[in-house]
């Protein structure tokens, strides 16, 4: 398969230096440095944890836990990888452990993978032919996204919303790039299947 | 946990469909409104996320600083204190040994069983054997130890 996904963007020297400067400032205890770090990466951390656990209070607690871990272990950060990927990895592992403690499956699809069960779970009363509106379709797609397993939801968010390359997502999650592509492909196919019975869309 | 993500399945992957998904992802939101993947891409760009609380960064930073362990003492101070403690222990041990050493030695000698009369000759024979073995080993060894390693 040819890789049409975004290639891993090589980190520029300026990025690496900015990461290093921020880390050193935090380690030196510079006033406001850690708050600056949190402000810079809180969006990414929030997206990962929120997509994994889908509970605002838990998300808040787990995000705090993730950043406290970042603060505690920042001296272990090696500047070979981007700070963003390292923090994303911490956030992912904190959320994953939370799901494991609660015995919530990380990646088991609720159906066989053909997307029909996902489409059915969204709601049968939705008649797109009778009253098609894009916002309604989006609403149903959002509902379908919520029914995806935590891992698929998170991968889709990181790829589409945070626009991270597959290589960086692989570094954060510890999954192989091919596995991530497979998840993205199947999840998007499942989501499109939510619309298919109503409008018969063809990609 | 049993829910390990499935590995990549080459057979379930359709390259043309993947390309269609990627085109939709890269396209501007208003493009191809009737296309299924365009709608999916738009929905994924605007997922229903819970809002990030205001002041989150400041709160986390406050908690991190509050939980930070106290700074360790200077290394030279640690070394100095360690040395002083060691010296104090050594002096105390020496004084104790001088005061009570004789009594302890006597008590230990009394507590130990007396050696049998045959033990002394056997011990001497053993010492002689060890000495002879050592002597034979010395005789058989080359005279210059370092000369054998040269070259």
C-alpha cells in the first residue's frame, strides 16, 4: 500500500530548541514556566483524554494527573523526540490505564466491523430522504463517533482535529503505523456507512 | 487487557477508498457537500468535545508546585554530616571495646567447647600439607612471572 498519509514532518532545529528551552526553564523552576508548558499542550492532552474516557470530570482529573506526571518526570525527557509527542504519550497512557482499571475495552468494535451495527445504533428514526439537512447529518455522525471504541475515537481526533501525522500518533500510542492506518480506514468507512442507508453515498 | 488493537489487515484495506478518505480530509469543509467522506471529515474536524475548563493551566501549575518535594541538602553538607556520624560511631565503638572487651572475650572463651586433644596434631598436619603444596607450586613456576607475558 502506498502511504498517502501525511509524512512525518521532520522537526526543525528551532522547534527542538524551543522544546529544550521550555523544559530547561521548567526544570530550573523558572516562574510561570510550567504553566506556559501546560497552556501550550493542554489542548492536545484534553483531546486525547476526552476522546478516550468521554467524561468531563474524569477528563479533568486525568489531564491534571498527566501534567503532574509530566512535571515529575520531565528530567527524563530526551530531546530526540518532540515534546508534544512525549506529553501526548503520557496523556494516552494515563487515559489507557484509567480504562483498564474500569475494564472498558480499548479497541473492541461493537460490531463485526462492517459499519451496519454502528449505523443502527445511531437511531432508526432519522429519515434523511424526508428531511435532509447537513447539520442533522453531522449530528448523527457525531453520535456515531461517540459509539466508536475509545482507541478509534482518539486516533480519529488526533489525525483529523489535531492534524498529527501518523508517525507522531504511532509514537504517542505505541501502535504500528499500519495498525493506525487500518483503524482510521475502518472507522471512517463505518462512519460513512451511517449515511449510506439514507442517501446511498458513494465515495 | 484482552482488547489489544488488531494488527493491520492488508486484505481489508482498499487503497482507492483510502485515497478517497484522504482527499475528503484534505479538502476544504465546504467542498463536495454530497460526498459521504466529506461529511465524515467535517464531523471529525468538529468532534463533540467537552470544554477545557478556564484556568486549567494555572490550577495544574499550582498543584505541581505544591507537590514538589523539598530541595535536597547540598552534597558537601551531606558528605560532612555523614563523615561526622561515622567518626562518632567509630569513637563510641572503640571506647565500648576498651571498657567491656576483656569481659566479652572471657565470656566467649568460656562459652566455646574445648578442642579435643587430637585436634592440634591434625591441624598441624593440615598446615604442613598446605605449605608443601604451595612450595611445590612455587618451584614449578617459571622464574620471571612478567617475562612470560611479554611479546
